[in-house]
C-alpha cells in the first residue's frame, strides 16, 4: 500500500468535467509535481485533497486510514486536514500577527499546544526557511518571497504527512521566485512528502522525483523528471513542453 492513495477523484464545475476519475499513489518522501496547461484541473486536484473543494467522487487514504472526499461530516473533514497542509498562491498570513505568531497560531489553536512548546517549534521551522532574523516582522513589512517562506514554515510546523503546494511562486515578482524555490528544494531534501502544482519547469526538472502531466482532467503522462522532459511519452506532452520552452536547446535528447 502506498503512503498516500487517491482513488476515483472527479470534480465538475457546472457541465465542465475538471477532474475525471483520477487515481494517484504517492510514496513517503516523494516530491510529485503536477504540470499541464492552465485550466486543466491542477489546482482543483490538490484543493479537493483537503476539501477546499468538494468533489463528486473520490477518496484519499493515509496508511490504512481512508477518507471519503465527498463527505459533509465536519469532524471527518477536520480529521482529513490533520494529515495535510496547504501552501497557497497567496500567502494568507494574519496581518495583525508577526511572522513567529503566524506560525504559532495553528499549533496553539488547532493542536492545542502550550505557547512555549509552540514557540519552540515555530522557531525551528522559521529557521529552516532562513527567516530567523524576521520573527518580529509583520506581513506588511515582509517581501512577498519572505511572506511565502513564513507560510511554508507555518505549514511545516503542523507536521503534515502530505504537503500540498498550489503554485507557490505565482504571486511573486520574478526576482523573488528564486528564494522560495530554494526553500522548497531544502524542505524536499529533508524527506517531506510534497504534491506541488507549478509552472516552474526548470525547478520541476531539478527537484521532482516524479512528474505528472494533467490535461482535460486526466493524467496523460506520469514518470520521472528525466522521462517526462527528455523522452515525452506522447505528442501532446511534447507540444506542451515546446510551448513552455523546455525542449529548446541541446541539453534535451529529443
């Protein structure tokens, strides 16, 4: 049994079938990147996994614990969310709390930890993302890249089994993207299990253990970064990579 098992995940918006019976297994410590054209269901997929979106069908299992993703039971949804944490495109930091307090918030209110223990964990995680010298800064006094790094530390502090990242650099100025990608690379190397939606193809090639190409709500290619980028398995994947300039240059053996 895989560390995480996703089965029969389907989602519609009106008559539009955004996800079409997706099955996906993720092993512990894997970094799985989802790529594909805009509007093909990438973000919807990971939003369904912690019930920010309610699918028409689907389940997710962690070890031997299975969750029906269509449930309306609030306790089951809260239990599911204890296994996952989301890093959003927008940083969603609390404006009236400083960086350290933002990280401590979930530890105190959700995990019910004491403030000293929460502070100890928060300091450890903010150090991992290189923001120890900014713990007393409020979001308004942090750059976009710094805010996203705090958001990543906040997610890590909850010790999720699966870290979900929804285009974590898309809201950043180009000059700030690198610092966030470096942070993600660092936490990936620490063995965190990550499901990542991104348009940063060079980054995917360097960091992802596995790459999934999603189109029209279906997985149409699934392989290692080398397999996906060096030997596209179908013409549609090849066309996509050409369009995003991943097949230009002699380093790709196409």
